[in-house]
C-alpha cells in the first residue's frame, strides 16, 4: 500500500497500491521520476457508516479501479504514464475509446513536477495544497511499516 485519501465532495474512500517496483521506489523515496515498470492503482469505494459503530466510515459500494503505468517509450505523449480505469464490481472499461486519457491527463498535468502524481513523500507538499479540497486525509508516510497487500 502506498497511500490513502478521502474525498469529501463525492464521499469516497481511496486506497493507492503499487506493484513491487512502485512499492520499492516509494520505500527508497525514489519517486521523481518513478522507475520504469511502476504500476500504481487507485481503488475507490463509497463512504459507508458502520452500522454498529456510527463514528466509523468504512468502504461501501465499490466505485472504480484506475491505474497509472510507467512506460516512457510507450506513453511518451502522456508524460510516460499510461492511464486506465474500470468501473464497478463487473469492471467495465471506462470510455468509448482512448480519448478518456485526455481527461486523466488534464488533471494530472497539474502535478507534472511530481511526475504527474498527486502524492509526494510523507509531508503534504505545496504542490498539492491547492488540491486539498479533493482530499481530507493528506498522505500516508511512504516509509510507514510494511503492509502486505
Ligand atoms: C479532476 C482531477 C482528476 C482526474 C480527471 C483524474 N485524476 Fe487521478 N487523481 C487525482 C487526484 C487529486 C489524485 C490523488 C488523490 C486521490 O486519491 O483522489 C489522483 C490519483 C490517481 C491515482 C493514484 C496515484 C496518484 O497519483 O496518487 C491514479 C492511479 C489515478 N489518479 C489515475 C487516474 C486515471 C486513470 C484517470 C482518468 C480515467 C484520472 N486519474 C483522472 C485527480 C484526478
């Protein structure tokens, strides 16, 4: 696991996980740029209030899974990252064709200096302070104890 966040405007919980290459780079703090072959995935659930403990917000309905895949040669036009998203439990592909990538890119380009990623290292950085309305929980320390995914 690489990070977690909460979006207040659409009440969703998010977990960001990575493949071995990405997790290794995150632990070593070598994430700008991320190494070739890194894959980051964001899993998104609707907020749900726990029925037996109403102060707890837990993952409810699964919304989507999305990916960023680092391959600088293949995805040269989009900063070296390939983008993909699948919707719901049946994982329907998002978008009719690959023009949806422009939508992803349009937002992520705001954090071009952070290799197109919104998360930085442990402390929230100035780069994403203007984006805080999207996130309430900040970022999780990348050097946190190892978590198995
Ligand atoms: C409206 C702006 C916006 C758009 C459009 C957008 N993203 Fe993001 N994305 C974010 C923000 C903000 C974060 C970090 C906070 C969070 O968890 O939401 C993020 C995080 C991610 C992450 C986790 C890695 C990271 O950067 O922290 C992935 C993977 C991702 N987005 C993929 C996509 C894909 C694929 C698309 C297009 C289908 C897309 N995004 C479109 C704003 C956006």
